[in-house]
C-alpha cells in the first residue's frame, strides 16, 4: 500500500505532465472504484486546466480551472501510468521533450484495469490503473476541498509547520494507547503508515508497545525531526527512482527502498554494537518490527 512518500513521488512524477496543462479528453471506463465516481466525471474533467497538483496526506489533489478539485486516492494497488504519443513518422519529429520530460513510453493498448484515462493537451496520457479497485476519485468545489469527508478529520501534515514538538507533546500527554497506534492515528498526524512508523520508532529507540503518554518529554520531542527525516529520505529515494521509471514502464509510485527495521524479522539489528535480532509483533492487526535491545 503506498504511503506518504510513495504518493508524493507519484505527485512529483505527474506534476510536469499535468500542471498548467489542459485535459482535452477524460475517459471513465466504469461507474466506480471503491466508491461510485461523481456524476458526469468525464464531462466535468474534459476541458479543465490543471492549475496545481498538491498532496494532502495520501491523497493527490488537482485544482482545476473549473473551480473544482479532483481527488485521487491510489488505495491498495492503484497505479498512475504516463505515456506519450509515438514520434511523428516521416520527418522523424520527436514528441515535445520539454513538456513530456524523459517519458518515452508510447500509448499502450488499453488494459483491463485502466479505469480512468486523462489525455492532456500536450499529447501525454495519464492512466489510472487499479486491479483491486480500492482506489478512489472524487470531484469537489476547490473552496470546500478541506471539508471533503476523506480530508476533514485529518491531523497536520508531518512535514508541515503545524506539526511540531509542542503539538506532539500535547497530543501524546495522558494518552493510554501504544505509541505505535498513536502515530498511526490520522487525526493526530496525517499520512503516516505502518512502514514509516516502524522506522521512526526504531530510530527513536522507542518500543512500539510503550504507552504514548509515558514517553519522557525529550524523547517525544525527538520524534518530530525523526519523522521528518524518515519521510524526507524516502521521498528523496522516490525522486531518484523517477528517473528509472521514465526509462522502464512509465509507471509511477512504487520504488525499492531499504528499510532499517521494517520487514527484517529475524535479521540482525543494524545499530552498531547491538547483537540482537529484529522481532515482529502484531498490534491492532498490523506487524510491528523492532529491536528488543535498542527500543525501550
Ligand atoms: Zn538493536
């Protein structure tokens, strides 16, 4: 499941193709994904210019010239693909590279799970493919975007200014839930998922089962820069992966990233001098990976 860094990577990959560009044709091939698409979605998207492509938590938001905002949620298996028209034969003119970046993938034959296709005025094509259909798309007035049911209750962005040491201390104080659950709570902070919470707690040397309200103030404060670092490093890794995707299959969003603790059950702890092995426990139905020696 894509987490915040993966979604941000997708947004950054889409921005050069979509921002400032007009959707000349939107094609919607089924009535719904996880939820029904909004009425007349294809008609409402066709002709609209994308003014800005932003991200809130794990959602991509495209602000349109029609004063509507398109919300894109990748869900479990959603993929965004970018393709370009083939070079014009005869005079051999190549597609507009300045617009299309380094995308060399020509429009493929439509596949079974290509649910929404956006043709841009540059000739670039953005395809939303989602085999499991846990993804979503919705349209709302831009002025009311923050009130959308998926966005209204979200806490501050972990990379934004509102998420700071004072805020986190106040929200953890007196809280009787494990710190793992607290950091996964989207009301507390938006967009943190299982993988990056595991990585954060390992780096902070905090046991995932420790009660949130019983973490000493300096250790709780240290979580803020650690969360920012963990996410920023993953976004950087995603950014460098974009170059590879441009040369691979045109798909955005999933990249190989090495984790220090996530998925490493039974492997040696990577902290210098530590001889323990990484353990896994299940909390609220999700795996937590941690070092029993380093994390208290
Ligand atoms: Zn260790």
